[in-house]
C-alpha cells in the first residue's frame, strides 16, 4: 500500500498552513491517515536547521543556505515522508523541492545548482500533487509582517520575492499535470474546496 504525497508551495503569506489544516481535517473525517509536516522543521534536526537558516539577524551565504535546506530535506524525506508513504498515509507538506528551486535557484541566483543538490537530497521523490498558492509578493509580505516579526527570507527585497514568484509559476507551467495553481486572493472556503477536489481524485 502506498500513500499520497501533496506539497503546498507559494510565496510568503499565501495561506499554505491554513489550507493544509483544512484538507487534513477533511481527509481525517473521510477516514484517511494523515501526516502534516513542513520544511524546514519537520523533524527535530529540522527544527534546529530552521532556526539557523531563518534567523533574521543571521548571516548565511546563498550556497550554504541551499545546503542547509538540502540537509533538512534529505533527513525529512528519509525519516518522515518515505516511511509515511510506505504505510499508506496522506502526506501534506508545507514546502518541498519547489521552494528551493524558487528561493535559492531564482531568488539567490543559484540556478541549476539548486536543482542538482535538491534532487540528490530527495533521492528523486516527487509529490503526486503540488498545490501552488499564487499571490502578489507585496500583498503576501504585508500579510506575513502583520502576523509576526519577519524572518531572513521575509526580510528580502520585493524584487527577490518577485523572482521567487516567477519561478514558482514557471515550474507549474512546465508540468501542468502535477500542479494545481490557485489564486490565493480567493476566499479560504473556495480554495479549500478546490484543493479537496484535487486531493480526492488521488486518494479515492
């Protein structure tokens, strides 16, 4: 028995955690075993790495940043995601590979280097569905800042976040069969209904 892997992607303040909680509640009510997780921070090691890489006063070079995310992902995939999928679980992850390709590959300018380290870290594990919540970076950053003190990535320039958004959309356009791209300005209920419909097609 194999599970279903759904990754939620998007820029800052798009509402990923809200929609993950909604689909998880729906799936559990439907009788599915569900795992909600995140990157970075889905493991004890990941929590420590998250604190390092997102520290608003920390200094991390772009390549080091990409490698920290890769270390978190490699450990997360091997110890959490793959075992859950093998047990038939619906895995809902707040961020996965696309975040590295967008934030480090495009935002930090690492290009194909970010893809190479990410593919190695995951062992080629690809989500069954990637939900991309799309939002104007200026709007998303305003949401994020209103909710808490900005972290290192949230503190980057609007131009950085525009490059991130463009890469997310380019990734989705290249593999439309695996992506569900949604306008994050839609009401939460509308977004939730569309996500549930897509997940239901995978879980039966």
